[in-house]
C-alpha cells in the first residue's frame, strides 16, 4: 500500500471539455484518483504536493509508435513511405540486435515519451525475425521505467507481390527470387509467438503492460491470418492495430489486388469492428468513412509522419463526423522523427485549418487534446485512463506553470498546444506513483542508462546503418519505380475527400 498523495492548489484540467479548475486539489489513493475539488482534507500520512505553480492534466496516450525505429531519428528525409520502408526495413542487411539493445532502444522511446507527458504508449513493435528477445527487451524497458504500454507483435506474412502493386512487372526475376528465398513466417508461427508473449506479459505490472494484435496491413497479411487474429480479438476483447491506406500507392494496391478499397476488403473479411484501429487512414473514400463510422472503429492520426513522408492528410473532421474515434499519435521514430507527443498535439491542432476557409470544419487545441488523451485511451481499449476524474487511474502529467509560455495563463490547453514545448512537463505519475519528478526518472538510474543508450545507438549508426543502406540499394530503384507508377495512376471516383489543394495536389 503506497502513501496517498494530495496535490493542492493546482490548475486542474480534467479533460478537453471541462473548464480548468483553478486552485484545485487532486487526491490520489491506491493508484487511482479518489477526489478532485477545492480544499480537500489530507488523509493521514498523505504526501502533500504544493501545486500552486503546477497545471495538472491527464497523461497523454500516444496511440501509434514503432519504438524499434528509435536509433534512426533523423536518418532519412524526402522519402515517401515505400522508398523509406526499403531503407528502414531493407530486405537484406537488416540488423539483429541483442535483447539488451532492444531494451535500450525501447528505453530511449520511453524516456522521450514520458518527458513529453505520455503515460500510455501503444507500441507497434516491428521485429521481422520474430524472435522473443525483441518484445521481451522492449517491454522490459517499459516495465522498469513505469510506463503503461500496449505492445503489439507486428505481423507480416504476405509475399511482396501481394503487398506492392506492379511488383512482378517491375522487379527483375532474379531479385524477386532472392527476396523470396527468405521464408515468410507461417500463420501458425506468428500465432504461437503472439500466444507466447500474451502468456508472459499480458496484464503484468498491475495491468500496466499488455499485448495487442498488430497485423501490419491488409496487403501484408494473408486473409486467413487476419481472420484468425480477429477471432482472438473478439474472444479476449483485445485491440487490433493495423496500417490502412496510408499512401496513394496503397489505395492503388487495393484496386489492383482486390478490385476494391482496403477498407472494403477488411469489411468483407469481417474485420471492421470497434476493436480495430486503423493507423493513418488517409486515402479513404466516402463509402469507407461511412462503413468505419457505422462500426465505431478507431483511427490514429499521425500528422508529423504523414507530412514528413508526404503521405497526405487524414480527413479527421469527416471521420469524427461519421462517428470514428480518432486518436493523435506520433508514429515511429524514423518517420516523425520523435516520440514527443506535444509536437503531434501541436501539429494536429494547426494542420487542419489549411484544408478549408470554412472555420466550422477546423480542428483546434481542445479537439487535439481530446484526441491525445481520451480518444487514445479508447483506441487502446483502456476504459479508466484519459481523463482526471474519481475512480480513474491516476495517470497525471504536472506542468510547470512558471514556463514562459504560460504567462499569463489564458487557457492551459491552448497554451500547451501553441505556446510551450514538452519541457513544460515537470512531473509524471502513472498509477498514482511518480515515474518522473522534476524531469528526472524515479525508477531507473537515468544517467547510467542514457550513457548506455548513447553507446548502443552510436554502434547502430556505425555498424547497422551502412549494411541496411547497402541492402536497401539493391531494391530501391524498383521500389521508386513502383511508387512513381502507382502515384501516376488515376484513382476510381470517391476519393474526393482526400484532396487538400492548398497543401498540395495529392490526387
Ligand atoms: Zn506505423
């Protein structure tokens, strides 16, 4: 039993829609919020926190991340998704890391996350060789630092000619044979790996750690695997996270491969449910959006990544109007290239104003904040986080009200979006315990771990990156040709909602 905590006299931002409570107290007991109000009585033995210069907000949920890219921040630029994938996930020369290296890479992501106020991370861990060490190392870092995390085992078992349009026509036979020589994991092997991770980690650390389902994309998985995962999701009420229609090339893939959109493909397989979160969901048709809204599925909106890769802009307003739950996320650390949720929050609050002169369609600070907290929680299928209220888990970020960007304090959510950066996050509590205090991690020897991260990351830069670049160079000309051909194709009618003429011509 830990001591109760009473935060006194803070500005309490309970959620995006409730007016901030100035001079408010928060009582935390047994990992949950016991009460919020003014002049709350201190229980015996409580730790008293002077909140006079603090702003309390619900911790952020970063609903889409690939921590395995953490050693590639700033490694690439001016690459659309498909050529970038060839670089970051090359078919030859992909590095095999020790469990400790996976741990350090996960820890780098965790530190950046917590320092930006993230208390829950949905990590879609991509580990092509699918050995247990990848997930064990990464999730152990989250356990040690105290982060709440849902980790997926990303699954990709479809051959390249299924995943990419025009592959057989453009990629020479000899190279296709060389790529095909690496066996793809079977459905059974992937399901066994999932069960192994689920048995070992799901519900650990008082429920802070969990395993989710992560079929990489509809065109990267066999229909049989997708349906098997869908059954597991239904039986155990698990979240399933999948990349859907991130790029125009993928929209063309749906037309070429299935003769329908990838959303329609998922619908026809029975995968369109409220448990499904589609990452990106940019190249949608109006029919797709209506189908998604009808089941109330989730979408992760990753504006940093989408702009950096030139993927397009998620039609967030149309999705929200249709009833889709949209969560703001950073995406992986080699496409955004950060785990800093405040950056994603800021961009989501600003980006959509460029889409129309009709201000009624704009998203602003409040909606972006809601999508970085409550909507993220819903996407992770965790019911008791995302807001500050009695009975909710005490996942709280305390912001430094003395930050220059908060002078004067007109509106904490707006100023969090527009005026300060993540250095305004001073303390972070998860399950009612401090994991960061005055910007120092409380549960690990941060100096020692940062030195070890720096050494391992530098080894990755020197040893792994050149081998990855060498392996990618073999495939790049053909991937670039596929991208050029797909993006030159006309899409079938219905994609009008995608066009954002004042940003660029994505049609
Ligand atoms: Zn992703």
